[in-house]
């Protein structure tokens, strides 16, 4: 059996990295990334069942938040932006980045990265981008006031952007055939990493020099990167599987996770090499890193999807958390394992339900559901964030009834209204969620008291494209 290898390998000779403006190029590269193939096989696994044995978890590392308002806010729709004209747009934007940075909202739109004043919606700066045929990735998180985005017909340009000024910090041309299909970039300190189905590479941001290249030694590859809790976290995939068309992907034998510092020092590596009932475990999503909570699949059937808390990554000790695919919404999308809509905070996880169950609260110390938050007329309750020990959730409205933000105490299971959304904008609110709910991102900004809902998918041939790209309530 192949073992997990690689990760921040030895430096390779530098190669040219600066190119022209990232518009359309003639390089014929593979555009569809293999970085997060949910069907790429899995990892044979072992579960040490310690259900019912309570333990104390270290609190999840969370951003600093001011407490939620004590009295309900009657919000108005402070500003909105329309969906750009897609008449002549033949490419796609999938999981386009959207971030709150200081007092600005920054969003990836078709052929544009734009920053707006969070209070007024006034444009502060913009940068031209080229959306790829199948969509280009961007870093999920901000690091030191910067993000990384991919641009170009084949996403062959890696750009690091200063969010305060909109200036280009680095432009790196990814012309190496060794990175034939690019995944989501991630940056930490002076290093930016990008991965593909064929390996990964790291570059120094200050001068664009390639620092390392990880090829699939032993048939293993790091096929996806993010930065969580000030560390690089990558998905390791081992074993090659090919279909009848000769297309191959990594992960046939095993998948795992690996955490490193900016300089490449390994912090922990997590894998399984035991068989249970002849099944394999495939990582479909990372809900949280500290504690490590993953969405995983056993086999390839719908009811085989489960959520595990990895109590000790080095010893591969798992605790299965209560989750029923027939009663709960799948918490992670199929195209990016780092984008999950379940929320972990303290010793609890909030998980969106279906039907009469609007949302479930799971106790991580036991793995059990401690309570369900009822829906209203079957409408979803979507977790947004954990703020000062309370789950902030969005109760979706219907018809002329707008939605609202509620705070839920996971210990008492009590609920109170934080913000009632603008009734005069109910039609725009419902339209945003109509086409593809999984493509809408939500943010609560504690400092300004703003609630943001933004679209992250754009395509001319997309059915039901919403009329608005972003709605901001205050």
C-alpha cells in the first residue's frame, strides 16, 4: 500500500514566472481540476468507537467577535449590486471569492475583482480578471490583508492582491506542465501554494520564485490547499485510479490531511490504513480543523456519508457525530472541500436540517444531537457563525415574508431574534436563494452590525441566475 509522502519537497531550479496581463492564453491546459474529486476513491479506515465517553475539547480557534445585539434590529437593505451583464460572457465563475476586509466588501465577479465600502456600497477599487472556461479558484481566507486568485482562460495566472489598495503584490505565471489543472490557491506569510490533480507547488510572494514542488512520489499527491488557524492544511491523495476513457485521478487507495507551517515544517499528518467491512473512507469536506471535523464517504452510496471528529490526528482516533443524510443537508459542496456551511464553535456543531428540522445542534464531546431547532413551514435554518458562545443563524423567509437572523444558545436551546430583514426587499432576498442555495455566502460583521448575502456563481447558461450579486443589510 502506498504511504502518504511529499509536501514541501526540495526546491527546483527557478523558471520564468512573469507574464503578460492574465487574459486569454493559447496554452492548452487541462481546465477541470481534479483537486477535490469526490469520487476519487477513498481511504480504508478504522474507527475506535468511544461514543458516550465524554471528554473536554479545546475550544475552536475563532475570530474575535463583539457580542450580538441584545435587542432585535429592524434592518434596512442598505445597498445592493446587480448581477453583471452576462450576455457576452461565455465562461464560468464557480465558488467566486467574497470577503469582508476591515470596512470593505471584496467580491469576485465575472472578469472583475471589486472592493466596495461596506457602509455605502461605493466602489473603492477594481481589478480586471479573466474567468476560466470552468471557473478559477481563489483563496478562501485572507492572510495579512491579502488574497490569492487564479485568472486566465485556463487559470494559468496566480495573482496575490493587497485588499487595502487593490494593488498586485505578485503575478506568477503557471506554465509548468507539472501543474496541468489548478485547484484553489492558499497563502500564508510570504508563501503562496497552489495544487492540482498532479501535485502542488509553493512560491515566494515577495519575488515569485518557486520554493518547492511536490510530485506524486509513491503515487501520492497533495491535491488541495487551504490555510486554517495559521497553518497550511492540504488534502493528501494516494493511489491512482483510471476510468474507461483513460482519465486518472489520485485517491484510489487513501486520502488524508496534512498540516504544515509557512516554512514547510510538518505539524501533523492524518491517515488510515485499516480495513473495516471492506470499506474505504474518502474525505469530502473539512468542516473544522481545531477540532478536526470532516465530512467523509464510505463506499459510493448516498447513505454512506458521515461526519467524524478526529480526536487525535496522529493516532487516527475517530468519533462519529450524529448526522443523517436523509434528514440533514449535506454540509460541504462537491467542488471545494474547504467550503462547508456547518459551523463549529466551542464544544458544538450547528448542522442544517431538512423538512421540520430546521437545524440540529451536535455536542462534540459525545457525538450526539442535543436538540433540534424547528423550521417554520419547512423553510431552512442556515448556520452563519458562532459569536460569543451563540450560533447566529439565518431563518429564510417566503413570499412577502422576509427572513431574519436569530441567535441560538446551544446549551439552553433558546432562540432570540437578532435582525429582522427588510420587508420591502423580500423579493430580492428570495430571488438570491432561488437558483442555487449552495452558491450563496453569508457574513455577519460584528463591528458594523452588517449582514451580507453574496452570490458566488455566475454563468450565462445558468438557469435562474439571480438578479443581484450582493445584498447588504444594516
